[in-house]
């Protein structure tokens, strides 16, 4: 089979790494990919949002299956376009992608199907929102309705900060048109967990759970990021919680999709708050999480290509999905300054020094080729490569280790993190620390 993965982050690297293990795979491509993905797949220089370009290339190259990683092309309708071009695709169509692209779409879906979530109200003009400031008390949860690269949720602690945030979102338009509509929610308390599920039109199958660390600094301090690390399985889950999630969230969600004519096929990522009153949905995303995928796919025993094909063919119920009885920990190495502004092009060293069973998933990396006649930027010698891996994004690498126990996986991940370096590199030391909650 010829498979094309769309995207360029750590998530897409993990997907490519796992797909490569399938005996059914003949050729693997990734558009646009990154320096790490290039070792597992042939990178094709087309941007993930260039839907026309991707469709044309996939058709020309007789791709049997396309797998879409990021949310933006999904919201733009890449799945509809690829399917129209006759290419089997793993990912939700444009109609279903609203579940991530519009908070208000998801809130009304959850409310309509009695799925536990925070109470909410939505606003399309600044004056009515200012008149309702603090409507549910403080902290006040303000959410830009549209996609804002994971940054569209602002949670001011008091009235003055809330007014300032509303001015920024609706007055200064810091999130552009994504905040033309704002959803205000009750503030939920509890601990957060991520649950990724494979979904087709008849079946929803949760993957193993994962725990994400969203803030930049140790102790959950500082601004939100795309995710600074994960571990799997989550230590917060037990049979009782899983049963509650299944009965109160997963089953009504699938029934709701069927009732509303949402023919969802792909991954549904459920952001959960495990509150004293039971699990509640914070948000839906309609793709694999990043960096949840890195920890979770390291533990998948089954053939990922079989699962993708089954979902695309609405035969998910026919595949058995098995997990390894191991724990996984992924530590993200980020550029100095991230999630604010940061410099790119920093030489990464130590990538060849990691243990064989540890996987370093690449996110913001690229291959810098040295000019003719110069020494290799990596080994500083006359090697043949003349190329070096340099940073090219905020989240750069995800060092992912497995172990028989959580502590073993954690120790191995951090031991390997210390062998890698680049100027300004930052990471959280408390990823997987059990007593943080
Ligand atoms: P979201 O993008 O909707 O997942 O929100 C980003 C983060 O904001 C979440 O991971 C939570 O930490 C926080 N958050 C979102 N909604 C709520 C809520 N209703 N109550 C408390 N925290 C929230
Ligand atoms: N790690 C959170 C996300 O992928 O949205």
C-alpha cells in the first residue's frame, strides 16, 4: 500500500513511525514532514493547508490511503476534497471537523445530547459580553469560538483582567476572526485527562489514556503551550472512571453523531475534567493529540494501518486493538522563548546518542544542508552528510521512552533527554511526576 500522511509535527512523526511497522505498507510519504520524519517516510514539499496541491499529488502518485494529522486542513475540508478525488482518507470531513473548529458547535452538541460539560453562554458582540462579565463568577472562562492554534482560551481571575481580555479578543482581535464569537463557560475544577478514540459511523473505541502537561513551566506554571509532555496510561483512570466515561460520554457521543447525521471517521480527542461530580467534557478535538500520540502509539501493539483502513471503510468493529502492557513517557524539548517568540536554526546535538529503544519524535526540526566545500555542521568533519538537524519550531523534539513501570519509563526518558542539546533548549522536569496532582 502507498500511504500519505499530512502534517509536520511530533504527532505525524509518531504516526509515520508506527505505520512503518506495518507489513502491508509498501511506500510511505509525508507532506511536508520534517527532518525526523524523513528517516521513516519520503517527505513531499507541499504544505498541509495546500489542499489542491495535496489532492493533485496524491492522485498523481496513486495513493491508497491519506492520513490527516493537523486540525487546520481538516477544518478546511481536506477529507472531502481527497475523497472526491477518489482517495481513501483517515480523518473527519468538514462537517464533522466543526467539532474542533467551533466551540459553540460542540457545546450545543453536548447540551443537546445531555453529555456532561460546563454550562455556557455565547456572545457575538462585545457590549453584551461586557455587560455579563463574571456571569459565572471568577475565574471566568473565555473561549474564542474558532481555531486559534490552541491559544484561544483565556481564563482571567478577576473582573479587571476579564474586561481587558474581552477588549483584546473582541476589540483588538488578537485571535483574528476566531473570536468574533466567544463562548463563556462555568469554571470546572478537578484534574484534566485526554482520551483519544478511534471512531467510525458505527463504533467508538477509546485508546489507552494519556496525561498531557499544557503549561510551559514545572508545577503547571506559565502560559499554555501545545503540550510539553505526556505519559500513558494516565494514573488518574480506574475502572470506575472508565465506565463513567463510557456510559456518560462515549456512548451518548456516538449516538449523538448518528442522530445528527455526523458521519465522523477518524480520531476524536476528548479533553476531560475529572471532577468530583464525575467526568465532564472540556473540549473535543478531531485528530490525534500532540504529544499524546507519541506516548500512546508507542504502546500500540496492533497494526495502525489496519485500524486506519478499518475506520475509513466503517469496519472498526471488526479489528481487535491490542495494547502493550508497558508505560510510556514523552518529554518535549522546546525552543527558548516558546510559547512566545523564539529563534530557529539552532544546531541539535546528541540525537545519535539516545538508547536504541527510546524514540525521539521530531516536531520543529529541519535538515540544514551545508554549502559545497564546508565541513559538516554536525560532526565538524569532512563526512559525507554535509547536513545537520536544526531547530525550526517551538516544540522541537519529543523524547519518548517505555518501561515495565511508570518510574522506569520516566527515568529512561529523562536520562536520554540529558544527552540532547541545542541552544536555549527548555523542558519540564516534572513530566510524569506522580504526586503532582
Ligand atoms: P480547551 O482549548 O478548550 O481545551 O481549553 C484549554 C485549557 O483551558 C484546558 O485544557 C483547561 O485547562 C482550561 N479550561 C477550558 N475550559 C475550562 C473550564 N470550563 N473550566 C476550567 N478550565 C477550563
Ligand atoms: N496536546 C493537546 C492537543 O493536541 O490539542
